[in-house]
C-alpha cells in the first residue's frame, strides 16, 4: 500500500535483509520512504514476535492501520512520531479497512471509530438496513468530513457529514 503521491510505501515481508534489526516473525510490516531511501520496520507495543498485518494506509502516508495477530488487536501507527496507538474496535476480519489522513477515523468493518473520543458511527444503507459483514470499499475525505463506502446490500453510498 502506498501514499497517494507514492513517496511512502508500506508492505509486509518475511525478508531478513531489509533492516539491521529484523525480528524472527512472519511477516513484519515496513515503510519505505522513496525520497529519503530508507526502510523502517514498524514495531508495535508489546510486540511478542507474532505476525503483524497491514490493513490500511492514509492517503498522505502518515498513518497505517495494523493488526497484531499475537494480541489480536488493532493499532494506528503514526509514521511521523513513530508511535502506535491502540484502536478500541473489536477484532474481526472485514473486506475493507480505512484510515483518515489525520489518523482520527478508522473503519473496522461496518463501523467507523473516532479515536480522539472513542465514538462510533455504524455504516448503514440509506434504507436503514445493516451492511452485514461490512462494506467492500471504504474511503474518507481528506479532512475526515465524509466517508464513502460500497456494499452488496445497498451499492454505493456517501455519508457526507461524519458527526464531530
């Protein structure tokens, strides 16, 4: 996965020659800064060597949404600060995940979580029906003011005002 401008490329790999501090886990998540020519392994708090999975990257490349399979927990990684913050959403596999450019909104299946206050917005079809297993595609507006998603149940839909 990459940032919209292509500068930052996030990827999973089991290779042992990408950084000097490789752990023996299968796989690790890395971010490559194509401008600076650097590759960094992303370490999550409490890392026990279990596989970490990359789920989504913000369009500006600053944030990544990850899953630690050892703890079955979601994390928001901030490339600028090098820190990871837990995401409260319950663990579940979904067809689509997404994270906003400011890192505040994450989609976890059929719900969007606002990390700054822990509030949730359920993604429902215009007729009020549930999106069942979550949307097939989710993207946020750059400023986080809107979320676009598609589902088998209701097709394409835009929530043009994400509650603040």
